[in-house]
C-alpha cells in the first residue's frame, strides 16, 4: 500500500506534465484536424474539377458546333457542324458502295 505523500506526488507530477505538454497536444490535435479538413477539401475540389471538365467539354463542343469557328480564322472559316456533315456524307456514300 502506498503512502499518502507518494500518491499526491504522483498526482502533482501528472498534473504538471499535462499542463506543460498541453500546448503540444493542442498543436497536434489542430494539425490533425487541419490535415483531415484539407483532405476533404482536396477530395471535393477534385470532384468539382472533374464535373467542371465534363460540363466544359460538353459546352464547348455544343458551342463549337453551333456558334464558334476554328481558331485559324484565316485558314478555315467553316464551323464544326459543316465539317461533321461533310464527313457524315462521305462515310454514308462510302458505305453504300459495295466493294
């Protein structure tokens, strides 16, 4: 059985250890919280980027087909719908001929 002074010394030692190391534990807890929040933010950012790319590609394709011209304004003045229609006609004509 321990004496009363030994128990009180151990308690005081534990309390002092906790008080002096509290900033370290608080910093570790804050760092872990920041890491987890950053990982969640990265995951949501990646998901949003994928949706942005998908909708951006779809929107640019529709815009390019119906409104926009090629970036080489001096060389090509046809839009993509005209080129797609010409390619479709060539494919249909080539398929109709039996080789």
